[in-house]
């Protein structure tokens, strides 16, 4: 069954949305956004504190607590998850899952440590990436909110992450982020074929057809931000569309 996951990118306690990880615009209050998405039929939510890592601080726990108070579906929190302790604080604040990206890349031992402490179901590893023809897969891992190239092949890193027993891998294409031109299907397909973990489609949704294409490529979780925030696509209509295309969804 497909999972529809609106993503709330947060900066300074507000929901924001950018294009290609820049050109950030305000999109509302996270608590109100969460309440609206739960009412609209979202299956899960993601809250990503997009500047926590580069500002060298933890996630805004007060926002997590306020969202947890109104959220009726599981939600994942990312940004500023640097170690087992910070992950525990976020989970204690009410999140169901944590997502780690830069810290996990810099210290891969963090991934099994989180799984041992909190269970595989509570751990998502996010991979920001961009096209690089010099890489075997054609994609390179980026860290620090998409700011820093690593020289590491994105699919090879996903396979290593998968080997730790992570249940969900969240690749986001820098080229597709906020562009509404479609998900990066080749990288979704490559990771879905190489990994046991569920792959999240993230970065580039602009039409309902884009969601269907991502599902056909192997994504089991369909994440989007702009098209949901600004009501270009509403979740009930999207689910009905996907059902007519033969996909199993929770109505």
C-alpha cells in the first residue's frame, strides 16, 4: 500500500518551501499545517528542520511537542539528529521516527546505534543527492542541507545504509527539489532495485501523474511539499487518482 507523506520543511519554527534547496518562501505554521493534513487524509508526515545541521543546533523540540499534540498519524522528524541522545530527545517529544542524513554520512556507526537503541522502525536515513555523470550511478551524495558534495556515489551509499537494516531510505534530488518537473525516476528505480528498505520519492512532484510514475519506479512512500502546501494537489483527489491507476491506497 502506498503512503502519502506531506513534508513540512521548517526554518525558525515556520513551514517554508524552496526550489533546489534555496529561494525559501514561508508556507505557514507547522501545527496548523499538521492539523490540516491529518484531516485531509495524509498517511504520515515529515518535519524537516532544514537549517539545524548547518547552524550546528538540535531540532526545535517545542515545535515537535506542539505538532505531536495535534498529529493523528505517524510523523518523522529530521534535521539536527546528530547522535543517539538528540534522537531520543526528539522521540521523547512525541515524534514516531527520526531521520538522519549528514550525521549518518559522517559517522555511519550512528545508524546501527540508533537501531539498537530505538528499533529499525524508528530510523529513516535521508540522502540528498545531485546528478554527477562521473559517479557509477550518475548521482552523488550531498550533505549539509545539499550544500556539500561528498564524492560518494548515492546508490552505493544507499546500499550500505540498507545493509544496516534501515526500514526507510529517503533520497531527495537537488535538481528536482521544488521544481515540480517530476521525481528523479532513475535514482528511485536504482535504489528500489538495490535495497530492501522502502524508498521514499522526494523532490519534484508537480502533477498527480508524477506520483504514479514514482510508484511505478518502485517508491512505496510518496512525499511532497509545495503541491500540497499551496493546494495545487489535494490528498483525497490524489488518492482517488492513484486508485484508478491500480495502486493500493488508504482512502
